[in-house]
């Protein structure tokens, strides 16, 4: 598979390494700020000037401010795109229209780690089990590195929104730090940004008698990169059109 990388920051560089190890080729890199590229790989400043003639799929890890424009431009060029950028999902309707109008394909996720996506399912099943036991309160928190641009993380949003859908006594997620006690119907899920932490998400079910704690801790970004490459393989394995999520892919595995 020939892959174009949109964004060549830390994630882009790890994806490039993972793709090569798995036998794929990086055919182009598009990043207006990158100063270097691997030998034999063409570096472009924009999608408009890039040559996608040999590209099977694009993997987009950029920044929230440019993600929508990137996905739209790739759709217009009929390039199946996997995007892991977060912080832009409020514009999903706009992106959906662009991808469908171009009859192209896009797969998105707030987190491409297979471990995280299985963690979601474990956490949501736990929430379903605790729904009928009102003695247990539920809440959580997430920690990321201090260079992360969005807060809460897309992973935290997906996790907490899934829990909210399972716990009937919780009606609202509160993301910010509280200077008061939370209301009984509030699910408190604050964020911490510190150091170089790749990502930690913890969910608590707590009662007077005991605490059940479920945590996913990323050791590195390699899990995210491997999942993104797997998603690109899945997206291009068949003639797929439209908008997909990692859930669509995982249906073939779990």
C-alpha cells in the first residue's frame, strides 16, 4: 500500500516508521512546516501541489484548525483518508457532505489504539452493569502531555459520552475543575496536561464499600500509529465510499 502522510510531526514520523516495517511505502508527505523527509519521499507544502498518482490512502494527523480543509481537499482528489486529528468533530456535518459529494471515503476516530477501543467496550459494559446499583458513583479523569492542543481529549469525550449513555442517573458531563461539590446527576471527568505523558484515561465506580478502577495507559504513540495503518488497510481493502469509524473496522474482529 502506498500511503501519503498529511502532517509530519511526532505522530506522522512514527506512522512512517510503522508503515515501512509492515511493508508499506510512504509515497508523499504533506506538511507546510516540515524541513525534512525520508530519502526518496517527496515533501510538499500543501495538498494542492502534491502528486497523488501512486497513492492508495492518506493518513491525516495535523491540527484541528486545518483538519477539515485537509479532509475536504483529499476527498476532492478521491484519496481514501484516515484521520486521527481531534478537536474538529463539531464540523462533522460539513466534512460528511464534502466526502459524500466527492463519492470518496474517510475513516475517523478519536483514538486509533486497538487497546483504547477495547478499553471503551470494557468501560461501557462496566457502566451498564453498575447502572442498577445507585450506591456507586461514577467519574474519571484523563492525563496527556503538555503539548496537546485540545482538552478534554477526543478519547475522553468518547469514553465519557459512552458511559453517560449507560448510566441513567447521570445526565451531564462536567469537564472543568470544580470549586463546588458535583451534583448527583453530573459525571465529573477533568483533564490534566503535564510533561510527556502519551495518554492515560481512568474511570472510577465508587461506593462506601469499595472502588472499581479501570485504566488505560499508553506507553508510547506506536499503538495509535499501528491502528491508523490498519485502518488504512481496511479502508482500501474494498471499494468503500462514505464516512466510517474505527467501530466499523472492529466489527470484523470483535
